[in-house]
C-alpha cells in the first residue's frame, strides 16, 4: 500500500510541478483541475444516499475556481446490478479570474438516472442513463446524458482491498431543445481500492464543448459506507 500511495503522490507532484513551471499551463484554455468527492451510503437493503462535491478550476493549479458542484440523491437498488436515482444538484459557475464569492451563473438541477452494471471476465461495465431538468439563472433547460464506464483490475481479479485498477469512460450530453450536441467527456484514470469503503483515482479528462476542448487533471475520492445496522 505504501508503494501505491507514494506513486499517487509522485504523479500529483509531477502535475503540480508542470503547472507551476510552465506558463502555458496557467492559461484558462489549456488545462483545468477537478477535485472530487463521491459517496453512496447504504441505509437499507433497497435504499442508499448519494452525495457529491466537485471543486472545478479553470487552471491545473486549484487556485482559480470554475465551478462548485454539489449533488445529492436517493438511490433505489433493484438488485446488485441496477439502481434508479432521483436527485438534486446546485452548480455555481465563475468566469476566469472572477471573485470566488461572486459566481456569474447559478444553476438548480433535478435529475433522474438509471445505472446498469455487467461484467465480462474481470472487466466491469457500467451504463449510466441520466435525464436533467436545469434552471440556469432562471432559464429552463433540459438535457440527456449517457456514460459508458469500464473498470479493469490490474493486480487482482476482483475490485477489493489493495486492487490497482484502470478506469475509462466516455460520456455524451445532448440537449432536448437547444443545439443537439452539448458536450462529450473522455476519461482515463489510475485507481486504488484502499479498503472496502474508500477508493482513490487520479485521472485525465478531455472535454469537448462544441467547438471548444479542454484538458483536466482529476483527483477523486469515493467513500461508500454501509450504514445498515448489524442486526437488520
């Protein structure tokens, strides 16, 4: 475990060194940074609570906020491979070099999603279908998203404590009324399963928002704890 943690630290320090030493990486249109927390916490056999915080930056160094995204929801587990979610999100967006306390855009969002998982040998596939109703500065918009994600354990056959894994996904966003294509996100990451509850990922995201594209360094921690009582 010490070796894996050291490797993650080395990768992170490498990206920070690049950000501080190369002037072009400080530009808003070259690289950005997302620091993220995700949680799915089981409270009963069928119900879990989703929680999420994303601190997104215009630059690779986390010093110029682009968005603060807060999202929560209630998950209904049909079985071990599928679940429905109803949730709410709040997104505060800032222009490049704007004051952190004054977002130029505020969005309230309601979403519904369905997740379906399947496995082929050791590779886990996750299909996520999401509908969004968005109020952006009181302007109503709606959007449909689909994400295909794969998790490939590298040093073990299963995703368990001590597993190093490769995470890959592509997600497409389409609007229902405005310009059809909204954006596309292509992601690759190296992850580590610290224990049964905690997972770490260090990744790279390439986002296209027609016709604009940008690179992002992503740092994520996932905390999935089962809060069901032992006597349930």
